[in-house]
């Protein structure tokens, strides 16, 4: 039966009886179930009139059968069918009535859970001290602000840990400590799996204030040590005092490493001029398709120091999702536009991305994006829509 389906794919594309004929002549219970139950549940609601005879349903049906037969060949056939739809999805004028405007979300959603279960090993990034951390972590900005959301936020973080995103970024500022309390719940019983990142606010970053802020964060996190402790952005206190506090906390075993955030190139050079300043492990900055200013000089300087950057807001808080170039590349890969945006950030060596992930669905989408490989055509299209910097720009912050 599977062979008959595959042999009729060309017929389907050419307008012949194709898959519909194979199904109607079949009798295979798995195929019948796919044709008459699972696929219509997903596709009919998207406006596709005849799911057993459309190209769109062919792709989804093959993927459905492949999941149940563990057939890589069928998965690849489904992928080829998705790619064959590129032009019709990108060009609305060329769509036929049975394709429906919701086809891309349907295809992407159908494959999400399966892809996240068949993930590639998590890419890692080395810190200057030699320790490696996941290239894709979990952000918590705006978490802990409403008590009614806590259970959903904890569930999302827990799912991320299950999928290998074991770096969690938080801060004393987020939710006035509420985000750290959410993290504490998510890591309960599995602290050894997690690499915790937290931050001290600049106006707390005197020598004494930094130590107190760290101890307060440890209490909220229900933890004995913070793996990476940051100065949130440059502030009024002397860098030498903040660095001295970091070094003291490290000696006391309350933090393992320290870093900075929102430091431009001159700030990093000033930091390196401070005693011990060259022991900084990374610089957390905003970096995404629409904010590429750090590429002018900061990222290359960090590379020379063997120092990664940590990219916050890699999805620009969703504001770039409707850009045509992102949608076009997403169609090619059968994913969502923001997954392409995240894959673009992760394509670079020495970059750690920490998108906010407040729902399980978003966590799983991000994990799929980690495995997405963009080719030269994709990158060229994205460069045209989001050009790299052609001059020095002031460091952007959110």
C-alpha cells in the first residue's frame, strides 16, 4: 500500500487520480484512519475541501503514516511534498481553492510535536573558563508578574529542561523577584541539571550592594549557587567595585562565574582595564534580525577574546513575524516565521539565545528551531530584508 501511494505522488502533482485513487482502492487500516479521521481534523477546518485528493493532504498524510510506521522514507516524501508547495504558498494569486490560507500553520503544527521528539543533540557554546552551556536557553522576562500565570510558566520552563534547554536566564528585576521564584519551582528536584543565570541591577551594584543582591536572589531561587551572575547594564557604581564583589562572591561559592549585560565595545574595553575584568565570561546584548548593530564591531571583539555573546530578545518579542522574507523562508522549511528568526540567531558560533518561553507550545517551537539549518538562499533573502550594519550604531537596549 505504501508503495502505491509513493508511486502515485507524481500523478498527484500532474493532476491525475494520485493519492485519492490509492486510498479509495486500499483497505489499509492505518491509511484509512489517516484519510478519514486525523487529517480531516486538522485540514478541513483550514478550508481545504477535499483532503484525500489535495497535494497538501498528501504531505500531511505521509507524515502521519510515517509517524506510525517509523518510516524515514515517508517522512522525506512528505518533506518533498511540502517543498513542492513553496510557490503556491508564497504567491497567493497562484493558490487553488482547495489549498486554504491556513495550510502553512496546519503543516507546521502537525509536525511540531514529532520533530521535538526527534531533536538533534543540543548545540553547546564554550565559556572562556572552559565550561560549555546550551546554545539555546530559556528566558524569563515578564514571568512572575501575575500569580495566576505561575503554573503555566513553571510548566513551560520544565518542558524546556526536558528538551535540553537547561540554561535559564532570570534577574532580580523581572517581576520584582517573581521570575526567580518561578524558576525555583521549575528547578525543584533537578537543580543539578540547570545552569542558572541571574542579574544585579546597576543601582544595587556597589561592592556591598552586589553581595546583598546576590544573596537575595539565592533565597528567591532556593539555590546555594548561581552559575552565571550579571551586571544588568552599566550604572553609577565603579566597575572595579562591582568586579571586586563578583570575585568575592565567587570565592565564597555563591556564584560560579560572572558576566555583564548591555555593554558596548568601549564598555567592554573599560571592563578589561579593571583588575580581574578579563575574567568576564560573556556579554548579554539584544541581537536579532532587526537589531544587528553589534555585528559592526562588538561580536568580532568578543570572538578575539574567545567570549560568546548571549542574545536576549532574539525574536524581537514577535514583532517581526509578519515580515515577508521571514514568511517566505518559513514556507520553504515548513515552519513558523519566528522559528526561522531564532534559527538565524543560532546559526552563528559563539551565540547563546535566550528567548522568553512562557508556554509549552512556544518552548517546543523553539526547540524545533534549534535544529533548523538555513541555506545560502535563505540567508541572502533575510539579509535583503534585514541588512547588516554599514556603520557603527549605538548599542540598543530593551
